[in-house]
C-alpha cells in the first residue's frame, strides 16, 4: 500500500498539470458550439442548379487522349459551369496528395484555379457581412487545416471574426472555412492532444508519455480508493 | 513575529491539505471509475496510429489507368438513355472502364454502374464479383463469409452506402470490407482495432446512446466534478513539493496551543 501511495504522489507531480488541461479542454469541447468550432459561422450551402447542355460536352475519351493518363475522369461543376476533373494519381482521401487536371467540359481547354476563380468560389461559399481583402496561395502545411496536403488558396474576409475560406488549388474543392471561433477551439484541441507541432494528430510521443503517466496516476488512485473502502474509511460521521 | 506568521500559514496549510484530501477521497469514490475509463480509452487512442485505425493498410489503392480507346459507349449516348444522370464519373472497376452516376427518382437517388465499352449495366454486383473486388482491392487473405446488407446497417456502415456486400476475411484483426452493390465501390473498411476505437471514443465522451455526441449532460456533470477533484489533488501535490522547513515543524511540535500569541 505504501508503494501505491508513492506511485500516486509521484505520478501526480509528473502529470497533474496536464491532467487539469485535459479536463479543462474536455469541458470546453462539451460546451462549445459545434458549428462555430468548425469554422462554419458564415459558411453557405452551395447548390449548383445549372442545366447541362449535353450536346456541347466534349467526349471524355477525347479529353483523356489529350491529357496525361488518368485513373478517373469526373464531370463536376465550378461556379455553375461544367468541367472535367481528371485524376492522374488517386490518394485514399481528398486531403492526401492527389494529382488532378481540370478541363473545360465545353472546350476541352485546361482550366486553372487562379486567384480570381478562387475568390469567386469563396464568395459563393460565404454568407457573412465581410468583403475579400487578401488572397494567398499556401503550400502545405496549412495551420488552419494541418491535414491538407495539397496547395491551397486562402481567401481572407474582413469580418469581425476574421473568416478565411480555403480552396484546394488543383481541384477547386472547398476545404472549409476558418475563423476566430475555430482557431480558439483549435487551441483547446492542441492542448488536449498535446499537439504542439500542429500536425492535426494525437499520435505523438509526448502524448504517449503522459498517457502512461496518467494511467499510473489513475490506477494507483483507483487501488487506493478500493483499499480505503475495504478498510472501512468511507464512513459518514455523525 | 515572522515565526508566528509562518506558523499560522503552516497551520492553515495543514487544514487546506486535510480538507482537500477529504473531498478528493469522497469525489473519487463516485467518479473514480470514469477516470479509469478516460485513462484507458485515451491511452488506446493515443497509441494506435489513426491511419492504421482507419484501415488504410488493409486496402490496395491501385492506379489503373483508363484506356481512352476502350470507351466505345460515349457520354452523349449515356445522356440519351439517362437524361437525368448526375455526378457522372468514368474510372475503372477490376481494370475495366466503367461509368458511375446517379439518377434522382421520386423514391430517392439510384446509383448506376455501366460498362464503358458496351453501355451494359453491371449492377447489381453479384456475390462472386464482390469477392473478386475484395481480393483485388485489398491485401487480405481468405474470405470467411459474405453477407448482403440491404437494411439495418451495422454501426460501422453508413446507411447511405446501402445496399452493400460485406466481405469478412479470415485474417488478422477480423477485417471486413464493404462494397456497394450498385456501384461496386469500396464504401467501408473495418477491423477489430477500429471497432474497438469506436467503442473507446464513445466511452471517452460518455455517449452511451448514438456515438460521437460530445455535448451531453452526463459528460458535463462528471467533468465538472472531475475538475474539482483534480484541483484538490493538485493542491495536495503542491504541499508535497513546498514542504515547510524541518525546523519549523519541530518548533510547532514543541509548542502547545496558547503559548504563542
């Protein structure tokens, strides 16, 4: 029993502060607004309702012949216009490294998501009071979306919560929005995951070390509690 | 004079320590078990790499290229036969070029899979085709059983992916792959470690209903008392680290109450 107490005391010195941080960030997650914490305060739903002019579309086989070999070709819409998205190298998930080419589905010409197109997509996806004041092309890693591995446009809006819209540069995909609410939540996630390198993951060495220390703390405390119970130390005095 | 103040601080400290100990002890009688659950589930989630948990190592991501000359069934013919086709993509299924698309009907969206050479529908996928796909798109060994799921999907499969073939493998971690019966696409992958992870997460956030709801009242109440218990514990840890000098303790021991005024 003496050793269990010693373990408990030493473990509390090692992991005590981090334990409080886990609990405080935990209660923050419990109370936070899910929409705000995901940066969706000013995110609009985009519905493309543009009819395709079927006979104007270039045949996919012709597009495939004119471009690098592809594993997939998909008919998509960008700003209401049809495009072919050719996938040359397909990753397991969209945020992993993918290689795409965009082609105008009516003219078969290559299409690039430049600054202006990115701004227009961002405007469609945004329903807040702000206006665009800055646009920047980012190479990964992107602090607001650390798991995103493809080049990304960041479009800044001048609203009261500093909204930014993130558009994938090689596909036009809206990765998401970020704002003051999301960035605050991200700080709590960083504390909870001990992710001080901002990798977007909780599988890191410091977290593993403290998880083991916490396990020592909890299991020794648990045994201590059982011991106290067995010894009849839980009595309500009158 | 200084000794008097220090002694007073020491006595107050002793009371604070004692009260902290008492409340900490009683709190842990009630919420200690949740601490064990948090710690065990948290450790599990931290130690298993999340990409491994997601089953990324179960599947083979083939980069089969489409041969443009194989596509004898044109997109304009497709639009002629399926004027309301949406979300059209052309890729490969078991190395054959295929069209996949969706048609919205009154009873909901219907998915299609067509041979891009002949335009012949390839779905619904047969059991044999599903098994063939399961072998081709994975690194897994012997198939143990095959089930067609048309309703009431298990927790691990999204209802949107139905109808789907579930292929269970006789392999490490009891892996299962899910293939859409209507598109032949891989719509799910699970193994014991992911299934366990799902359970761990639900216990971690104390959601005993539908999984993944962090904003529940039970979690709030327990975490609130847990913070209290943790702060009291830290107070005691503080007293472990900032011990009064031995001299002072000795002095205090030899003084009876009322002597120092």
